[in-house]
């Protein structure tokens, strides 16, 4: 067993998304354009409806998967596949945009806290123009592994002998949300071939003695396990890992393809109303 270190520690960038929603961006920034297979990580979180009320009105995606994880609040999703989903605290949504989806993600609350993550997972070239797909999971669908006061929710992949709610075949995604008590310890086996990161959203955690402050992303180095130690106030964090695709990445806003030409095609298809294929 070799322990993974925090090879890079990155703060988030404040970004305005959707119709004016403030998010903290941790992947997809000038400092970290991508972390193959992860294209983007946004952390949204506010107690102020003015920060999130405008939501994410109708917009397109092509070429990848969006994975949304709600910590607090209530969002409604509608898309061109005909899906309507309610995202509530503790739940998650997996949307394979692939050849093209147009969707809206709108708050269904006018007060209180809205908090969560959106992660973009790249698709291999052979899947980018495949048919879109969609699944959502309520908090009850997500297994929780407890060890004393440490609680680990297994959103995707496997941990502690529990299979997560989601199996992402393209990246072998592991997505854990952990809550550690003061000075709590968490050990997680990781595939040596997988890219992995930790994002702390409450408290502080240390990796081999190196602190990861709140709202920081720790990119993990090589190895097949991770040990985390929470600070005096405990910690809440996500640990995410996935198999790198090793393919070229061309991106333009909501479109992520392999070549510039495919991006031009996506822009033309969206402009001409051909992004979304008629359903069979
Ligand atoms: Mn979207």
C-alpha cells in the first residue's frame, strides 16, 4: 500500500454561472483546466436567495456527463429527453448529455440554504455522440457507511463493502461524501490508475500532515490509498476518483469534444436546432 499525498492544493475561483448564480469553481479554472476525466467542479452554496434564485435556465450540453450532488435545498430539473426531476438534500443526478441535451436547473425554494456540487465527467470519443441518458437518486437511495461518528455516503463506486447508488461505466467513478468528527480518521483504498481529488467544504482535513483548508481542492498524487485526518472542528468533504481517458479535449462553454471541428459542429447544430435528436 502506498499512501497518496496532496500533490497540488488549489483555492476556488468565484464564477457567475447560469442566470447569475455565484459558484466556487475548483476544476475548469485557468490554474486547473481539467483533471482527466474531470472537466469541471462547481461548488454552489449560499443562504441568500439573491445568490441562487435566478437558477440555470434552459441551456445545452454535448459530449460529457453532468453529476449533480445536492447537500441542501431543492432544485427542479427539466430536459429535452422529457425528464423532470426533483433534486433534494442528500440526492444526486447523473445526466449523460452525450449527443445533446437541453435542460434547465431551477431552484424550487425562495429562502434557506442551497448547497451542492456539479461535476462534469468526460466521455470517451466513442460515447460522445451516443444517446443521452438520465438517472436521479434520492437521499434514501444512497448507502451510508458509519464507523463511530464518521459517516461516509457512497454516491458512486464502492466503499466499506457497500455499492454506491451510481455505477458510471465510462470512468469507474468513485464519489464519496464524508463527515468526520473532531480528529477523526478516514482511510479509503483507491485504484492506483485513477485520478483523484478531495474537496473540503466544512472544517479542515489533513493528508499525511498537510492541511487542506475549507473550499480548497487537493489533487492527489500516485498511490493506492488515502488517509485523511480531520482537524479540531471535524470536516465535511467529498473524495472523488475516476479513470483518466487520455484523449484530446476541446471545450467551448457547454460543449466538450475531442477536436475543434466537433466543437464547430456542436455550435452549428445548436444554432440550427439539431443539437437534440428527435426521440425514437
Ligand atoms: Mn447544465
